[in-house]
C-alpha cells in the first residue's frame, strides 16, 4: 500500500512520542504544534514517569535519545511518604495506583522523574523536519475518498489519511469529533512552584523531603507536596553534545512543590488567576501559619518566577463511538486529575498502542479504520479509568487510587447506559468501575455497559438488565481477538448514592 500520510495535532508528550515511533518506521508523519518553538513557553514542571511511560518511550526513541532521557531523569527513592502538617509520618499508603503496566528495560527503576521542559527538548530532537511550529489545528473535513482535510489557523489546509488529535485538554479536534465529550472542573485548585535545588537550598529543606515525592496535609485536606528532581547523570557525554541551553537546563536540579486545596477554601478564582506570583506565595505562607516551620520555610524558597495557579480538570468518559480516520489520544480524550500523576503516562501508552496499530496497518494487516478502532477500544478501557473521578470526596493532592465514584451522566451511545442521564451513578466498593458501553471490533454492543476492574484486569460485562440494587450481567472476558466467554456476574450498585 502507499505510504500513509499521518497528521498529528499537538507536539506534547503523546504527539511527539507517536511521531518518533512512526518516523523511525518510515511513515509520512507531520506534527503541527501551536507554540512557535520548543523553548518559547515553559511547558511545566516535573513529571513522574512509570513503566507505562518508559515502555512507550523506549519503543519510540532512537537509542541515543533514550539514553539522553535516562541521563537527564531523576531516579528517586521508592515510596511516597505521607505526613501531617507537623511533619509527623502518617501510615504509609498504597502506591500501586502510581505504578505502570509496562515492561520497561530491565535495569531501570519503576519510577523516574523528568523535567517536562527537558523531555520536550528531547522529544523534538531528530524530528526537526517533521514538526511545523507556530501552527494550530482548528478542525478538519472528512472527504468521500476516505482522506481527511486538516484545517490550520493560518487558513491553509493539508490532506492526510489519518488525523490524530494530541492537542491536550482543550482539543479542537475532539470538540468536532466528539462534540458531546465534556471537560469538568474537579473542584480543587493548585498553586505550583519550583524550588531550585542547590547546596544552599538543600541545607534548608528537611532531609526526608529530598529523596522522593512526599505529601503533607492537614485535617482540612489542605496539602503541600514536594517532588525533587536530581538528574541521574548530568556529566553524560550525550548531554555535552547538545546546545548550550540544553546543557544548562540538564544541569539544573529542582523540586516541584504544590499547595493544594479544595476551591471553596482557596481564594476566589477571580483573585487566584489574576494574583501576582509573589501574592500567591504570600497567600500560601499565610495559609500554613500553623504548620511545621520547616514546611513553611520550603515555601520561602519558591522561585517566584515559576509560581502559578492551576485548576484541576478532567474529561468525563464518553461511550464508545464508531471509529474513523480521525482519532484522539492523551489529554485530548482522557485528561485526568494531575494529582493522580499518571496522565502523561497514559498519554504515552496511547502513543504506544496507536503506534502499534498504525504499523500493523502499514504492514497490510489491517485497514486504517479497523486499526484506529482497535486502538480506541483498548484506550477507552484503560484511559477513562482516571478521568472524571473525584478522589477522596474531592480532596486535592490525594494520590489514592482512582475513586469508585464516576461523576457525570453515563450515557450509552446505543441509548442504554446505566442510570438516568442527569444523575451520576455509583458503583460498588468491590473494585469495579462503570465506564462505557461495550464495543467489540469497534462496534457498540446494543444494551451493553462495560464494567472494568479498577486494577486494570481489563474485564467487562454486558449488562442487559438492572434492578434498584443490582445488575445481572453476562460476564465477558475479552481477549485481544475479542472472543467472548460469558459467565454470570452480579454487580452491586449502591443505588441512590450520589
Ligand atoms: C501540575 C501537573 C503535574 C502533572 N504531573 C504528572 C505526572 O507526574 N505524571 C503524569 O503522568 N502526568 C502528570 N500530569 C498530567 C500530564 O501533564 C498530562 O497528562 C500530559 O501532559 C498529557 O500529554 P498530551 O501530549 O496528551 O497533552 P499536552 O501535554 O497538553 O500537549 C498538547 C500539545 O498540543 C499543543 N496544542 C494545543 N492545542 C493545539 C492546536 N489546536 N494545534 C496544535 N497544537 C496544539 C500544545 O501546545 C502542547 O504542546 C501533570 C499535570 C499537571 C498540570
């Protein structure tokens, strides 16, 4: 078959990882990125990357870029200690939810941390001919000949065989492809900043905070998190091969700190999002007056040029849709609370899975729409698990596993989801989460609903009937070949709970 023309909207972690994978295999791929260059905007702070992410990056990157990624990453201690506001250790918490599902290269730890800016620079290396900076994708037209015309903000258009939206939570492509998909405010606010880690600042920070990601919070669920990034190999010859800006950045160590609070306890949004960085830092200091002085002192160390306020938002899971040659990945389809620390990892997983499917298409094993449908079916299963969940009743900074509560109406595209459209539906404590209608090979099964294990076993149920307290479901385990092996299952639903 002729070479597939693939357009990716957005050069974030998802878009660029997929671009590397496809480019390495000789596909015709172009990325349109709205920013004017790789360093025109600070793309953020620090990312925790687990084996889900490292598996995807390892498969996508040339070996030298992979080594550069490792050299510039931090390898923190295991664990995620939890403190109260007096810096007294609380009982350890289950950190399973932060673990990945990949099979990374054997000698690297499960948890790495990376500077988002350095990762961005690395992901753009070697793809200079692939990325068009300063161009926004604003929409598309599907053509009768199965191609797609991509609409750009400069009035130009470009023809493609596949359009992939990797343009983040406000995705323009998703707005057209799935206009019913919604993004909601999770009711929590963050004030985020970096602390440069130098000999001087390290001496002023409690030693236990310097080794791994830590959380402190009080009985009001106001929290302060601290995530250090110490580069594992700043003297790597691979870093010395890069330009001066890259080298300077790759020598900088810093800690990400987040002050978090539910929004009703935070200053009003109108003030929060217009306050100067200095004012935000003063506000945080004032909120922490009764806290352990060593924790308050860390806020004194904030680099004010990096302080900003953020809203925690999430996509609401939507039911299965018919696949086409326009698809979405990463935050464009399943943005989730940043407090879970797995949004980028899930975006990288999408890049991996979609990359596999598109390579199978070019190898002649599948038609384009079939490949996209297979990706979307897998993605809906794992991707929506973290979306639109309220953690611990909406507390910010709580990294407990994705909650059992699904917010928002669960509407089946076949018109047969659980629960009235206007009311959120809750599922039982047993570790099961209601998501979308079941689809097999990209086709929605009428009258079905999918019940997935929160632990990711990928199991599902077709649920044709419902009483007030339980669902009788035909239990199906779906293999990659979509074989159904029905048995009976009863899923309790605590009806009436919000
Ligand atoms: C404070 C914070 C901390 C986080 N920590 C973690 C963590 O530790 N681990 C983790 O896994 N996740 C974390 N996340 C979540 C993570 O940042 C996202 O899930 C991840 O960045 C999603 O990647 P993406 O490529 O899908 O989208 P994005 O990173 O949003 O990238 C989208 C790209 O598309 C570009 N773009 C946007 N619109 C257009 C357009 N119309 N046309 C062309 N280009 C466009 C943007 O400029 C951007 O480059 C955190 C999030 C926040 C806010």
